[in-house]
């Protein structure tokens, strides 16, 4: 379990979350588009949608595998 410090781009709220656990459980929405696939090597990094616990807005966060 590795907690990552995440900062909301909308309100600036900082919180810690185990994003790898979310991805493994399938709770996170994958937000990888075709252009991201062409830019990045598959399996190296991808993006997920995270909902801020403070302002309740959803933003894209890049996870490095």
C-alpha cells in the first residue's frame, strides 16, 4: 500500500489516496484516450478520474505504474 499525495486542481485541497488499489479493484474510471496511448508506452503510465473529497469535482490524475 503506497499512499500518493494528490492536490485538487480546482480547490487546492491536498489528500492522500492509494490509487494503485483503486485501479486493481476496478473502482477507478480509466481516462486513457487514443492520443495518450500513442504518446506513452503501454503499461508505463495512465490516467484515472478522481473525485475531490472537498469540492466534489472530478479531475484526471496520471498514475505512473
